[in-house]
C-alpha cells in the first residue's frame, strides 16, 4: 500500500510534538551543553590547539611541574600533559559517543519490537535483556574486552553491549504506552504496516525519553572506558586516553600528583556536564518528576 497522509481525525488524535520541551530547559542544562560543546571543539581542533606533539618525548623535561613552557607539566617521558589531554579527549569522546549510538539503535529497535508485538517476542527479548542487566556494566565490559582484545572497535562494542538493555527497556515502555493510543489505532485502520507505525509515528513520541537515556548513559560509557584504561584494558600506549593518563599518573602520585589530577578533572567535568544535560532534559520532558524529587 502506498503511503497516504493521515486523515484529519487521525492527525487530531496523534499527540503533538514533544520537542517543545526544549523551551523549558534550565540554566544548568545549558551549562552542561556548553561544557560538552567546548570539550568537543577542543577534541576536533586538538591539532591546532595543542602546543606540542602528544607523543613527543623529552627526557630533559622528565616530570616537570606546570610552568610557562608546559602549562600542565610533563609526564615521566617528558611528554606535554596539556597536549595529551586535548588529544585524549578525541578518544574518550569518540568511544563514548559511538558506544551509545550503537546501543541506542540496537536497544531501541529491540525494545520497540518487543513492546509493539508483545506475546512471546516480548518475553524472549526482555528476558535476554534481564540476563545482561544481571551483570555490572564494568565487569561485563571488562570481560568482553579481555576476550576480544583492547582495540577501539572492541571497546566500543563491549561498552555498547552493556548499555543495550537500558535502551530496550525505555523504548519498550514508551511503545507500550503509545500502541493503544487513538492515532496508532487510526494508522492500523488505514492499513499502515507495523514498521511504518513504529518508525514514523511512535518513535517521534518516545524519542525525547530515549535521548535523555542516551545523555545519562554516555556519562556511564565515559566512566567505563576510563576504568578499563586504568586497569590496562584500554587503547595501547602511547595512544593518549584520559583513563590511561590517570593510570600513568598513579605510578608517580606522590612526587607528581598533577599527572593524575588533570585527566581526572577532565573526566569529572565531562561526566558532570552529561549528567546536567540528562537531568535537565528529564525535568523538561516531565516537570512532575522535578516536583516529586
């Protein structure tokens, strides 16, 4: 059947767009957006901003404290900490972003199918998700990376796998809340296929909730990547990652605490900003949650 526009009655029954919630975002949410945007720009233009090559070694500058030449000091190989921080942002942000995109797509599709079809499909999909949720995300990610190897692709896959159940559950709940609404019944009456109803009509209604989950879980993905790098399952040296820099700085924590301090602050700042965005989006979508908290 060819696509046809909804009838006036069906269009009236369909809920209005929920993207108007963006007008209700508070100042702290925009602060989080500004911080993330600044970090993204630093990562994109790291080649222009960084004062030195992040892998360039200079033994003469071994463990130098912050000074005019090296604003954040140097590490045990004489490498500039600021340059490595800027380039490390590329890997930390890329891994977190790609992992959440993969988890969002796969998890949302599984949850939408389970919620719309129901019956045995719903039971099987959600029981699999419950099994995955039974394992702590860090432990599961650690096991997967240890089995597959610590490459960028494998780290993204491992972190994404731990986040899939969260997106599946939120998408399933949203679809179940929408599938019996009048606009969905009108779409069925007009002969629209299940995939079209899900992707063209239900997905826009539940997308804001999914985006809130994405912002919160990206913070978890960044922490997981940093944790994996800290225990030696991150990208291989000399690739700069924030978690790897914390691990390297930990070996000299007594004599040069700044080596672990600056990447730790970078991780803290990014995670805080992502949580500010997630909390702000949640409160804007449903103000009742803010009043109840």
